[in-house]
């Protein structure tokens, strides 16, 4: 990382006290938050001192402090690189017990199965049954065929194309490929576009299964940080310029897990970047229908004229129901045809009945989406209130859409919390699952898709587990581990 880029990342880092400890605090916090990726080569002490306008003694002291703590390592031929202490996530600086008592179930064994907050998936809407009935009525027209449709059933491809057209993106059915869900679409695109050793730029944090798919293709994920206000587009552009990735994978709408969305100007900038560098940018729009307040995001594809390098992925799983297992790709017809051939080594098509159900629902969004958004809005607000009451030291932002919150725990104990939580009655996924390198130990994704009573039990169980971490480990959180950039 260049001295200038690190200076921008650190921002106003000097908050009083000795300069070298303040600088170390800022670097450590950026690393724990995922803004500064692991294995990043930092500028030399002299270069950073010049960029920050401080003495070399300050940067030398900060680097040495972080080396002593295990957050930096000096490697021959590689300079100073970021790392994590070997114990991070298994008890490093566990959270301190709050001074005020919490209203929790601590000390009581939970009854029944744990609340599952490891998945961000809403239940099926009432209108789904009518969709299946309509699909069964339409099914006889398809039974004379063999049922293998590598591109997807024409009825659904046309319905998806109409959906894009209604959103202001001119689209024809030959630009649509139907897949077995958005995850399958991402796997298929990566199989077709990248190979061993290629680089794929991802937001950091990001959807865990995208990281898995990138590595399964033999490619290397290259992280670009997502902060409180969304993806760092300056770093995205400089990263694309420096590493020449084959693909960029983004979640532009209600980003999973942070909940941020690209602005309209940001989307235009990403499309221009893709066209200028001739780099394929995949926009995963699985959550685009779930805007809970404010204006819905504009389509990632814009006017749809850059289909050669701007690819959109959609899904019925979040808008309608995960059990449908229907997704799609919107791309240039040549890429769609190529993908239909590539998928043959994975499957020969997607289930016809579920495609017909999805086509029915896509043509009748008002039968499902308003009620779904209202339900999620209520549950989001409930979880925010529960966390404020049970875990007031956690910091959360109110997402404008999506299915989950990204909570800052204030200490790198996410893995310890996730390991202990089932004993208290809740299952969660630790923050590092959303990173490429072990980052995000001080964050936790908290979905709000379960029923209200389950959400209440789940948050109370989280509070009990959080309280229990301190007595179990005998540790405490030093102030500098609580710093946040």
C-alpha cells in the first residue's frame, strides 16, 4: 500500500496522547475492521512519516508496538506486512463485562433448539402458494419436451427481461440465463471467466460464498474495503489499475453484510471503470427488491449498454423464497451462450416448475413485495431496539434495506462469541467468515428475518453469551483495542 493510500485510510488518526500509540491504535483498528487487509505491505517508516507529517520516531514506535502485539511482521524481501496475533478470535482481548446489569437469560439453560441467526433468509410469502397453483396449470404445455433447458424456460427469460425493462434497463430474453440461484450464477460466471492464479477484486467484507467460489476456481480474491458509507471507490479504481483483475464482484444494493448501497454516481463510476479497463464487473442484485426506506437503488446495469463488461446477477430467493432456487444472469448474448455451454459439466438446466412459479411472481410483484418489505422493516426495527436494550455497547447502523445488521462489537471477539452462543440458545456466523484473511473479528452479522419471538430470544441469548465470554477467558478489552476507524 502506498503512503498516500494509507494516509487516506487512516484519516484523522491522532486523537490525543503520545503520537506513536495513537498511530498504532489507528492502524490496529483499521486492520481489525477489515479496512486494512491482512498481508498488506506497509510503507517504510520513513515514507509513512513523510506522508503523515510526523517524525520517524513516531512511525518507528508505532510499528514496533504493533510488531510486539503480533499485528505486524517484518519479512525479508517483503518489508513490513500486516498480520494477526495467533490467538485472535479465540480469546484475544475478550469483551469486558458491562458495569450495568443486563436483562438477559444468563445463568439459565435455554429450552428447545437454538434460534438460528446464521442465515439471512425470510420465510415464504402467502402468495407463493398461488404461484405454485398457477405454475401447475401452465406445466402441461411443457411436459411434451424433455425438460432440459440450458438457457432457461422461455417464459421465465421473457419475464426477467420485462423486469429489467420496467426498471429502465432495455433487455431482451437472449441476454438472460436462468440458473439454480444467484450463488450458482456467480459460480458459473467465475468458472467461465477466471482461472488458476487470476485475481478477482471483492468488497471487504463480502458474501462468504462468493469468496468460496473464487477460491474454488483457483483464483485469488483481492479485497477493497467497505466502510460506513459504502465501497471505497478510489481504492477500487487504484486496485483495478494495479492488479488487472479478470473480474470484480460487487454487491451494489443493500450490501451483504454491511447494508450499504452504491450511489447513482458510484454506479456510473463503476460502469465507466469497467468499460475503460475492459474488466468484467459482476453486480449481485439479489437484495435489490428489499429497500425498506428511501428511494430504491437504480439498476446496476444503468442503461444496459455495457453488457459486455457489466454483468448483473439476480435471484428469487430473497424477494420470494429461498426454496425456489432460481437465479439469473443478465449479460451480453455471446456471454450468455458461452455460459449455457459451460454449465453442462455442472447441470443441464433448472427445474421447470420452479421457473414457472418465478415467472408468475415476477409479473405480479405487488402481490408479494410490499408486504414483505413491511414485515422486514418491522423486524429490523425490533432487532435494533433489542440490541440497544440488551447490548448497548455494540454499535449498529440502521440499514435502508436488506436482511441483516452489521454490528461492531467494540472488541475482536466475534469467533469466541459464535463458538459460545449455541450454549445460550442462538447460532450466529462470526465476522471473519465475511473476509478473505481473518479480518472482522470485531463484527457480527445479525439477520432480522426470523419471527419476532425468535428474534427476541436470539438477541437475549447473544447478550447472555457476550456476558459469559469475560468470566470464561478471564480477560478484558484494553482501550486501544476498542478504537474504531
